């Protein structure tokens, strides 16, 4: 399993960090002992709401993952983000500001996932300025995804489904109708009805 962690993290560093081989090796040596890996099944919940210090940074090279929160007032689950394979999953408000975590993180496919606790991630961020800069990039990407989601939710229902299906083809082939519906603010029945008429 350690070989798996090494290979996956090294691939990610090579693709996303412009650093020397020596610096890459230092980062690998520091990060690998802090990462855990687990085999997860489809629709397994990796994380649920709770204190920031219990949060984790997640990474999957094998499976798509999504997040959602439970709207108590409406009694429904609302999708917040879809992560493709090889994307880092973190919530900035919890990681950097210590705010309570409000999202559930759930597998959409089976596969091995890596994770690191928020306290450990903050330590890595302090020791390696390159990681701090990369987290800033992830914050920008997450903010853009949030803005895109807000714009989508303000579209008419039919346009929401059409755009969501067009922009998330792989997700829409593996996710259940209930899961897709929660990401566009519709019921399962509403989503099914609209999809049938597209």
C-alpha cells in the first residue's frame, strides 16, 4: 500500500508542482507518513459534518466523489460540488478558518482514496511554501465551482438539467437520479420528468 501512496502522490506532484526532483523527494518523504489510504465502496460516506479539526483533505485517483449538505429547513440534501478523479477535496473555511464542517463527502464509485487530517495539512502548508501556493490555487478553483453552481441554480429548471448534464457527462453516467437531482435543486421525480423531455 505504501507503494500505492508513493506512486499516486508523486504523479500528482509531477503534474501540479514545478519543483526540483530534490524538493519533490523532500515533500514526498514528509507527506507519505501523514497520508492514510482506505478502500471505499460506491456511495460510502467518507466524511460528515463536524468540528474543523476532524476534517480531512481527500484525494481519489480511481473514483469520482461529491459533496452535499442537509438543508434542515427544507428537509432535503443539496449538492455542493462534484470532484473528478485526481482532484484534491478540501473546504477552505474549515481548513484555514477553523469553521465547523457542514458537508457530507461521498464516493460515487468504488476505489482507493488517500486522506490527510486538516491539522497535518496545515503543518505541510507551513513547512512547504509550494503547498501553500497550491492550496491558494485550489481555493480559486473551488470558489469558481461555487460561483458556477450559484449561477446554475438561478436558471429555469429545464435549463439547469440541460447544462448540468452537458457539463458533467461522466458524473451523470455513474450517479443516481437522486444524486444528480440534489445538485440542481430538484426532486428525483422533477429531474426524471425534465430529462425525459430534453
